């Protein structure tokens, strides 16, 4: 691949794919010590950067290929992009997703008119089934990352970054199969070789990091991660070559770090980002990269996250921050006892979210009861004040610690 491929892709996508904002974040900059900008690819029509590569490839299909129709294997976002742009061009599309693919992505692909099939526990099984269907139906296969046309389309982000951030020092990019970082690195490094291009993967399945360490592509065991969009066991040939040539480093982040980054982006930037898209912030906040004082762009690659997962992440984050706490309290099993307990909690200005009595399975003696209180508080100091107030009133209080 050459830089001209990316430039031609940009010309091809003009008027089809919007230029996404690249916004400065004062709060994230103060938190990390870098001048942080966020590239909002989650604002694309189908919610991720994948539209760029899909639209670029589909635009180059011949008339006969368009008549045959296309097929793609995807954890979700690539399938959405192919479905949307195939429908725009009047091309029939089949999308094979793993059975655990987020419902939001499955429903959206079907809404765009694609035939969606669920197969296998992971991307690799879905990929294998898609290749079988390609042969059975004589369809055109649209690879999610290891195709020069896909890579060139994703690389248009790099061209936008060079214009939006002339003082750019580093860009941090989520890495799955490598199409996104390969395209961005090619576009950026050929014009500004001094800019650092850093990839981020989930610790559970760091295929590119392992491949670079081994100096060859390797296949990792299947693993589950909330960053499902980058859960790829083996990177592509083209993408591995680009990473070896242009990428400065690839780091990994834990599931807890990813979840916390999702919550930070929701609270601070008021933007919804899926697990894969949150990995760049997770790497920067947790000091996986040394970029203090640098102008840094985080690629927020997508926002297609299940609302139930967001709910769990928010609740767990509130517990970790001390804004939700669960206490067990022993009290006499008599009328008015619970009212007295809640009055004491109210005196501390903590909000009761949930109360549960347990007589049959509690550690309390006969005549006592164990009450579990879930409270909304303002933080660690507030929790300690509530516990102290209850203890001073004679209650035995135990805090249920999160894991």
C-alpha cells in the first residue's frame, strides 16, 4: 500500500462519509497531563469508523460484483457499515455475526436491510461460516480489516487528523485486526514521521502485541472482553506489515480499566463509547504510555454498546467511587426498629436505594434480624460518616466490599 491509496479513498468518500469532530478536552488534559483531543468516530451514521473502509471497498466493486451481492463476517460494527452502504448502493448483503454479538448491532444491521446470520461463539467461527456461504452463493467477501481498500478507507482518519491538529505529537488507536491503526499510521507517518502512533488492545486478547513480539502473526486463544470490537485472535497480513513498519508501540489495558474509561467518557465528555473505543483513554489515564505535555488524539472508534452493559458499568463505577455502598446492620426484630435505622441514615443525608430483610439465612440470633442497606452517598468520607453515626447509636455495621 502507498499513501496515494488513502488520498484516493478520501476523494472517493467525500460527500459520503462526514469529517468527524476532533475536540479538545480540558478535563481529560488536566487528568493526564497531556493536551488531549478526542476524535469522535462514534458519531458516524452506523456508530463507528468502519463505514470508511466499507464504503471505500463497495464503491470500487464492478457492476457484476454488485449484482452478485456481498458477505461479511463481523463482531458487529463492520457488519453494520457493510449493511448500510450496501443498501445505499443497492447491493444485497449477508452479515454473519457471532451468537453473542450485541443485540443493538444485530438489530441495526437487519434494519439496514441485510440478511443477518448468527453463528459460533466468536469472530473466527463467524468468519469461517461466512467464507462457506461466500462459496455456496458466489458472493463477494468484504474482509473487516485485511484488505487494502478497507485499510485505505480507515486511513482517511489520519488525513483528517493532520489537518485538524497541526501540532499533533501522538495518536492512540484501538487495535483488533489492525485495519484502523494500519491505515492511520500509513497516512500520518508518511507525512509526519515524528508523530507517535500507539495501539491499544484488551489484555484478554492482544493479538497485535503478541505478533509484534514474536515478529510473526500468531493465533491467540479465544477470550471474552467488553471490548468486543477488537476481540480478534489473529491480525491480518497487510495490517501486520503496516504495524511493523509504522507503529511505534502497542500496549494493553485491563477490563476494569476499559470499564472505567467508558464511564469517564460518559461523565466528562458526555459521549457514549463502546469498550473498544474507550481503550485509548484507558491507556492514557492508566499511564500505559508516557505522553505528558504532548498533544494527543484519542480515536474513539465506536459507540455501539448495549445499554444493559452501560448500566452495569455505571453501577460498578459508582460503587468503586464510593457513591453507592452496601451495609449490613443487625437490629432487634420488633416494630419501629427499621424506622429508627432509616432515620439515622437520613440524619447523615444518605439516600436509601434498597432495603432487604433476611431472617432465614442471616447470621443474626433469634429475635434479631439482618438488614442490608444500599445507600447513595457522596464518596468515601460520607460512607465513613454514616458508619460512624450508626456505630455510635449502638448498631453493628459491616460494609459489603466490592471485588
